[in-house]
C-alpha cells in the first residue's frame, strides 16, 4: 500500500509540492471554528503564504470541528498535513499545506476548545460555520434563541459557535489574555456585525453576575471585521484522491480540489497583531459591502438557481447544469439583467467581465460541486441571495422574472424533497416547518406558494405581500411540475 502523507514522509515530495513553511516550526496564533474543506483551501492557504512571505512562525492554525470527529480522524494520522489541487482546463497546481497544526473535535474536547480561545497566544479566531451556524435571525441579524442556544446558556459546555465565543471571551477577560479579533468567513451579510450582535445578545441572556462588565470589555478589546470570501471548494471525489496520490507518490486522505480563482476581502478593523495577508493578495478595505453584495448576488444567487434547477432536472453537479445550454444562458441572463443592476460594484471592477466569469467558473469540469450540497439550507441562503435584490428591483418598478424562477425552483424542490421525492431527506434548519407547510399544500401550487410565503423568518413582508410575486411564483411552480425545468427556462428566456 502507498505510504501516507505525514511529517515523516514529507521530505520525499518534490520541492514544488512541499509546504511553503516548515510545519513543525509554527505555533498556533489562530483558532478556526468550522474546520471544513473551504477554510483549508482558502484562509489556511493565504495564512501559510503570508507566513512564508514574512518568515513569521506565529500563525499556525488550531482548527475546531464542530459537528463530527471525521476531519480530526482523517487529518491526525497525517500530522494535519493535506494537499490542495487547483485545476481549471489544462492548468493545475498541487501543493501540501502545513499551516494547520492542530485539530480539535468540540464534541470530545469542549473545555480544550474554550482554553484555546482564551489562550494569550491566540490573536485571531475565524469562523466558517455556514449561515445557520450563527443562530441568527437573518431578517433582523439578532440571535435566534433556539434549543441549542438555550442549552448553551445553561450549564453545559457550549456546542454552538456563539456559545463557544462568549465562554472563551469570559475566560479571556478573567485571565487578562489580551485583545482578540474575531473574523467570520461565511456568506452572511455584514458577517462581522452579525457575529458581534449574536455575541452581545448571548451575553445579555446570561446571569448578570457572570457577565458584569463583559460587554464593555468586548467593546474595548475585541474586533469583528466583516469579510467576503470566494472560492469554489466541492467535496473531494475518489477520482481526485487518486489523482493526488499519483502526483505526490503518497496517499492523502484529506486532499482537496478547488479552482484557480480565489478572493478574500477583509474590513481593516483589528485588535492586536495579524498575519501580513495584504502581501499575498488579500484586499483590506474600510467597507466590505460592495464586494459582499457582488459575491452574494452575482455568484451565490446564480449558484443557488443552478442547484435547484439542476436538482429538478436530476443533474448531480453544478457543472452538469452549466452543460445544459438553456440553463447556462439563464444563469448568465440572471446575473447580467437582474442582479447586476442591484449592486454598486467596487471601484475598478469590470462588472461585465465578472458576470462572464461566473458561469465559466461553475462550468469547470474538475469541480464536481454537487447540486444537493449547494441546495441545502435554502431558507438561510435565498433571503440574502435572491429575496433582497428582488425587493429592490420591485421597488424600482422592475419585474425580476428570472430571479422569481430561482425562488420557484427552490419551492418546487422543497415540495419534492419534503415528500420523499429524493433519496435524501430535506436538509435545512427549518426542515420541520417546511415539511409541515408542504404537507398541507398537497399537490396545489397555489397552496404551496401561499404557505411558504407565510414563513416570516424567510420572506420579508414586502416580498410576501407582493401580488405580482405571488402570482408569478404560483404559475412557475405549477409549470415546473407540469412541463419540467427545461421547458420553463426556455419559456422565461424566450
């Protein structure tokens, strides 16, 4: 059997494939909550490059797996080393990343997670916990006090990211461990402000005797910069693992495949030290909003639209959907005609070129990004990606038919998934409510649309009460069921 990638076997690699830093020399200055594939192919890569550029050994990463020991079990035998294969057309680059130096599973070591957050050597805490991981009501940005948050407010060692952050800050303050910067890296509008809001809301719900003065300490010692992150990092296929093994000559069970495109924009608002990310391509700005809206409305909105149409057409991957000419034309028209007019692009941005690049990126045949993966947690995604720009378009007197089709495709998918139309169950934090609504609707498109529009945690009043929107969605959901997604997309484009 081929030997496995680890520190012992690392010297056997070609120099071009080795980490840009000496992994064993790094100390952990960053704790990352949500150590999934995206962080390892994005922020961890930037962090290693910054350490190499400056010769700093202070910015190793301690990753925390929130939900499963799987990442820990895979990476520990490899001394937390893994490879990133960037591919697009005939271009490819493979390198082992060494910036990740520890992985904890929060379910097994919750106290150790809090200790790492409170350690004086920790200067930065970053997060990729997905939209639902903030436990925020995305309509208001305030903390959603659900069952998990209530449990964290009680006696248990916290399992939610917000609970971990607050308990870590409490201990950090008590031990005078110094300032901290908390950097969210998820597709949440104003994610820094959202993280700060849910942290403060959590503090206010704790007994006063345990938090006296904590909010004031946070104001003086903790920063929550907003960010925009962009890179497609799908789940790794067996084919990709074999390709990496062939090129490395070592077995890497944690290999990642991604595109060559990558972008990270960070609000320049820190407490204390940070890596020299600006030296390796990270954009620092005083206002992330233009970058954020461009990503959410041009990239994420079209990605979600392709996912739901693709699932209705029984296509397993986003690239399969782009291979359908009418779907590719629809996604291109969606971003150009309806989404681009709702953004103020960052200075110097060629919006037309950016729009052209969106569908091209989704069509990358090496990125086997599953439609099911993109479709999950729709109630947390479509408000930012589709509903808010649609409301702005309606207020400006426009009829965003293409965006309405994306929402209708989501509704049709929810109706099918909730009734067992797929081999997997509906994956969404509001799944119980969705199943209840769709069950009451039966086969009626009108009842389905009316029921889903009545979910106030998803649909804002100005959208839910818009008669044009309601009628358009009802017709589209009915047509998707009657004629299928190909015919409906053709009709809308025609």
